[in-house]
């Protein structure tokens, strides 16, 4: 099966390309390199031994996407291409709505036109807002998102659901990610933010490498064990494998109009300070960090119940938080030496 992977040179997308290739799929990368680097293609070659087809295309550009589908004859799409920074989305909401919703609508229209039926969407646990009960299940109410970024994911899920149950025979799955961390064990690919990182772990590893003066922990007055936010940190390779399982489920699904959602997390919550301590212990070093004010849009605490993914997708996590942080540090050391 030939699979279009939008945002395929990005962090999660590139790791998913590796797992797709390993599972016998034919990934084709579609990315405008807005928040990624074409050098990732060399890392993918080093891991897979293959030149993965790559197209520099913005998924909001309908004609360009249509021409690509005409050429490549896809069997499915995994859609990662979206802006993803919570803080930036608070500051620039229209930018997020235009890109994240626009690219989705273009892809669904073109999929319908070319009869491509399998669609996996990169959603997020941010659709739950700050839940009243933890852990969250797929039946946990979607509360008002705490950021425009989170809201684009909730709206996107609604668009996909409505589209699936309209005229076209489309089968789709939304994977609600929790917090991906780590890197490929080979250190050939990993999280490579352009500019100042918005996510915790790349900022942490840059601070450990001396590229940042200090790591800021945003708030220590939350209602948690040590006052810092709680997240469900999942190794990016485990997360990537969930996309393969989702495609396999869709491919074997006889129902023509099928839609479902799955939490993809470890089922365990860790505070930011617990993550810092684990990083220090796993890599035998000390971090320079300090406590700063809360960051707008941040949820206090959230972690997954992943039973549905375990049973229906036949997927489960295999790597520990320490594994994730060792791999993240190995990746950071490699790119720092360049």
C-alpha cells in the first residue's frame, strides 16, 4: 500500500515513515519544510536503506495536492502536517485555524476525488481540555480546549466524522496523542525544532548540551504532587507504531464508512520535575533549571487510559520514560557535534 505521509519530515512523521517502511508499506513524504529540515531524508535513508519519495508541497494548496494524487495513486493518507505550538496558537489563532483546518479540508476533498479511502489523523489529548476525571478514556467528554491549537484538533475530528458518514466511502481513525518524547535509537532522526523549542524535552536537551542557559519549568503551584504539570510521556517510536496498527485496522475494515478514535499514551502520568529527575538519572548529569510563571494554555494534568488501543488496535507501549530520555540525549549529542 502506498501511503501519503503529510508532515513526513517532521518529528512524529519521520519516525512513522520508518515504521511504515519496516511493516511493508510504501511511504511517500509530503511536507513544505515549514517546521522541519530536508536533512531528515538522509537520516531516513541511513535507517531504511531506501530513498523515501519526497514532495515539497503545502497541503493547503489544493491544485498541488490534486496533481500529487494524480501522479502517485495513493492507497491511504496519514496526516501530520499542522502547526503545533500551544503558546504560538494563543498568540496567533487565525494562523492555526487557517493552516490546520485548511490542509485537512483540502486532503479530504482530494481523497474523495481520487477514491482514496484510508485516513489516519494526528489528533491530540488537548481535545479533552482539563478533564474532571483521570485517566481519560475515549468516552471522556471533550471539554473546551485551552488553546486554539487544541481547538483545531477537536474541530478537525468533527470534520472527519461528518465527512466519513456523508456520501463517500471513507474509513478514518483519529489518534489522540499524549506527549511524544525521545528519538530513534539509532540517533539518525529525532526532534529538531527550528529556533527556540516549544516542547519540553528538546529544550531540556539543549539546556543539557549548553545551547540554552537554563531550562524554565512553567509553574510549580499546580495541584499536583510537586506543583508541576503532569503529562503522559510516550516514546515517539511507540507512537509511530500505532499509526501502522491504525492503517492495518482500516485496511481490514469491511464497513465502508468507518470512524473511530484512540488514545495513544502509556497510561501513566509524570510531573515535569519527575521527568527532569529521570533525565538526570538516565544520563548521569545535572540540569540547570529554574521555576518560572505558568504558561498560557497549559493543562494542569492529563494522562491516558489506553485499553482501547491495546485491545482494538493490538498496540501497546514497549519503551520506558528512561529509554525515551536516553534516546533524546543521544540524538541531541549527535546534532550538537555537527
